[in-house]
């Protein structure tokens, strides 16, 4: 999931849940991003889907948590300033390459269902202890 296309396909496949996480974060912390860290050392849950192990840390980072010096209008702060939280989400995907360099891609997407509707649909699942700003594997 290291190419932009792979990330976008994964995001689209999990859009409802990501939109729900975004809405919950927006309601509690204000504007921000769904932050996904790819950590291939994490093991998927027992009984998970077949295929390569893909560990993910999924959480929400408020705009205020990004460094003040970040002025790039295409980065998380810039995207957060321009998105409509009732219709769109901003997703940041980070991973380390084989040389240990950290790579980051930013995605701003209109969601179906909308973040408020997705939150209503996924609220029970989000309240589950395993999805409270913690490790979540594909």
C-alpha cells in the first residue's frame, strides 16, 4: 500500500469507517486528518483476510497538532483549512521505505456516505475498545 493508487483504493474500500473516524475526530478535536501509519511489523488479527500482512495504526490528528512552521498549502494544514468536514475527509498516510526514510501522502476526498452519516452507521463499531485511537489491521 505504498503507491498513491494502492492507498486510494484502500481508502475507497474503507471509506465509511474512515469518514466516521473523521467525523468523530472533528466533533471532539476540530479540523484535522485521519492519520494512517503503515507498520508492516504489526500482525493482522487472527481470522483476518488472506494475503500479505498489513499493519495499520489509524487515528485522528487535529490541525493544532501539526507544527506551526508547516506552511505548505498542499500539506495537512493547508488541506485542513480548505476541506468541508460535512462532505469531505483528509487522510494522511505515512510509512518508512526500505532505506528508513519516512514517506507521506495526503488525500482529500469527498465521501459517500457523508462523515455525519458514516458516524451514525459506524458509531457502535467506533465505540468498540479495539477501534479507540489504537491499532487497526486490514
